C-alpha cells in the first residue's frame, strides 16, 4: 500500500492509533487542532527542533526506517539532554512522496515511538503532507527542568575542566563506512551514525555535579567547543592525546588510512555531551557523572582565558590552533 | 548573496539578530541547544505544528516572501486560536536550496517576525539546512490557556447552533485566481489565500461566550465540520443559503462561472473559526463574539443527533448529504 493511494485521512488514523497515549499530563493529544499539556509546577519548559532531509541528513539505504525513526527523536533528545533537562512532549511532521510505502512510514513511526517510550516522551501532535521528492522529517521536542537549573553554553569559567561523554569520531567513521559501502565490518561504528543513544541520564548527572556549561556534539568537537567558548567568552586548551575513541575506530582508522585527529575533532553527529566543571571537583565528579549517566566520561582539556584562543596542546608541548569548521550543511557535507 | 555562499554559521547569525527578543518569559532564546521558557502559573500549554512545502502548499510566484513568512505563522496561529488559547512561542525551521537568495530568506523572516510581533509571539528556536530542491518551512507554535478552558472539537451538543467567522470560499477563490493567472482583479480574494488573518481575538471571545466545540477551517467547511461531528458524536444540519461570502467572491463566481456552493463547502485555507454554542444563547452572544473578535460571525446551522448525519437543508426544504471531501494533500490539490 502506498501513501498516495491511502490518502491523508486514513494515514492520520493509522498514526493516531500508533501514537495513542494515556498520559495524565496530556489532557488533549493528537486529533484536535492543537495539543493541550500540563506543565510541572516550579519547572521551566525546554524546547528544541530539528529538520532532517533525505539526501542531506540521511539516505534510505543507510538504515532501516525503524532506526531512522529512533534517530529522528534522538537528535532532539540530545539537545534536551545537553540542557540537563527531562524530555517530555514531541511533535512529529512528515512529508513524503505519494509513492512511499505505508510500511516504511509505519516502521519509521514505530522506531520513533519506541525511542519515545524509552525516554518518557509522548507524541502530542504533528503534520503530514505529500512532497514532490524525498522524505522530510521535522521534530520538535519539549522538556522541563527545575527553574534555573538549565546548563547553558555560556557558563564556562577559566580553570574549568572540559569533559566529554563516550567516544568521539564513531559516527563520522560510521558515515564513512556507509558511503564507501564497507558495511557489516564495524557494526558499532555504523550504529553510532544511524542509531545513536541520547545521553539524557548523563546530562542530568552533569547538572547535579555542578556543570557550568554544556552542549551536545552534533557538529563535531571543534565547532561545538567553539560555541561554548564564544558564548562563555573564554578560550580552551585541548590535549589531542586525551580524545576518547573506540577500539573499532582505531582499527578502522588504521586499516583505511583515515585521518584520525580530523575525524575526532571535526566529525559530526556523535551526540555525546561536552561540558565544563570547576577544575577542583572535576576529577571527583567525573566518576559520578559516568556512573549515573551509564557512559564513560573523559577529561580532555581546560578552559582558558579568551585571549588564549582555542588550541591543541599535546604532551610534548607542541601547540596548534583548533581547526575552524565542523559539520556544515550548506557546504553539502553528506 | 546566495545562502550556499554565505554558509550556515553566517545565516544563523543573521537570523539570530532578526529574531532577537527581550522577553521576561524567555530566559534563554535562540543560540543555545534548546530554548528555556517560563509558563504562566495555572495555565496549560497548547502546542501545534505545520509543515509547508514549496510546490505543495505554495509557489514562490504567488506571494512575496514577506507574505509567505506571515502566512507560515498564521496557519499555526489559527490552530491556537481555534482552541481559544493565547499564542506565545514559535520554533521555525527552514530548508532551502543553496541557490536561494539571502534577501528572499530575510524577507520571509521579516514577515514571520512581523506577524509574531503583532500577536505577542517570540521566536525561541529553529533549524536551518540545505535542501536539494524547493523550500520547506516547519513551524511549531506554543500558547497557553487557563486550565480547563480549551475548546476541543469534541464538545458539540445536539441543539447547539453552528457558527462561522468571516467569509467562506475567499481563499479557494484567491488560489483559483492565482492558478489561472487572473491576478490584480480581486486583491481581497488573493489576500485571503496568500495572507490570511488569524482569528485569535475571536477564538478567545468564543471561549468567553461559552463555545462548546471549535476548529479552524483549514481543510474546508465540509471536512472541518465533519471533524467536529466525529469527535463530538453528533450530526449537523447546514443551511447552504446562510453560508457567508464576500461581494468580490460573488462577483468572481458569476464572472468565471465557478461552482459557488462547492467552493464554499470544500474550499480550504480560509482559516476562519467554526464553532458551536448552546442554541438558546447563540443569537445573543454571536454579536459579542463578533464585537470582541473584530470579525462578522454567522449562524449557518444546527447540531443534530448522530443518526441524522451531516446534511444540507435549504430554505425550500430540499435535503442533500454534505460532500465528503475537503482539501486533501495526498491527492495533490495544489
């Protein structure tokens, strides 16, 4: 069955059934002109949105529709996580050509719903429409946080330690494997690109631990660290030898003669968290964040005065400036 | 200057400046991973989203980018209005080909910002990306309403009067004029399609007046009335002779031999409000809603028992069933 034959009304009925939710904080969900939601008392709302286009952000051949559904929510969960907030309400819009199969859309939505259920998110609304060519996915995600607790990009202080969750470069490596049609060799690297895990628990743990600034690594470490430095009015020193990567990454880099450091610094879509903590407590709370977040945390450098700039300093004392760019959509990276 | 030459970072800088807002309820706006917002105490959130695609929902030749920006917000404002709520926070995502001119995008955003300013809305976030072909606009809009006051589609009661704001068919007529390249003859009809007015004040007035069910007429009266009937478990009797239309509409229908009734019943995108009120107070409060809403309100029929179905009954007593369909995106109406 194709979407174009099914018609909008029948498609909406399928989607309503799939996303049906009984939630005490959702008095009116999908099916009216707008959703009505309750907000927790004493909390602030935290909202983000992402647009994913076929051919720009994903290709159908790279992942199952189920994985694509999960990732469409995850990229937004990552933004909520990077504020230290709790995700709660999602709106999902889909544009697809009439020749798209209903099965593809339903599998996509099942993946989206599975990630939503796993993270306590309910789908409260959305929109569907025909497109001339290619699938477009727009997701808006709302969460909440106790008033004043949100960790912004602007709070990093000179002397803070710079930390990162998980591994860097895995998603960039996965994308490269998919583009080079070297699939099935390093499934974990592929998964890092097509089906990353949102770091919600780690984000909350970073709030508890007293993080001063936080962002997610969607554009690559170089770009996202620059965002923190610009917003905080500081510089940064990163020790490249401390950048965490997986054994599979090391193996693939060596096998295919990839540029390791460039992938670690500028590879996008890792969806790990990058955050800063007062230097004197960093070592102690690092373990706490790792424990509560269920993911390793690595100290990779230190916040420096603005005039220092952003530099890479290796153990031998060799100093370089951080490369300028990460992931740039308008220069057509994928 | 083209978007593709400018690059994403520079574009974001332009958009940030354009949408910069000092708002006490927006502690963190555009520029972080997510926005942080305050919610009014005792209120519920009301959220909606719409996706607009070039070639499906609009063509560049049909309106200025400024008008397109206004309408992109208005179609969402209309959903918030139809709940009786107050719009407040918008997220705007844009995908456009690298060959799009920066001027076009900035004019679009100026139109969006102007409609936002007019309606008390602040832009709290968004996303930009390159597209292979065509502009895609995704808007999510949040508002609020005192707890329990939202007017749903499901509250219509047998015996209620059925009312509509403004004129029907104007947008359908405007679209037809644009498609037939008969522009400049009926500017009000064209405006109804390319730059409709959101009925926010009328929506709030309908809440005050005790409306039992409400929706906006985005898919056409036939479809949107059916939504109310289905959700409320009722039928409806509409008197076609009472359907309100403008003098320009009558003139154009007569000049071009269009099917008047079909355009009034099934023409989409009017963004007027369709609501029900207890029959015994309808006549009195109609004037109140019209006064507070700044727009004429017309009684067009009555809510009937479910088994009655949805019928058209003219003054002579001739009975017909309501046509099934309004605006169907997947059947490619535009």
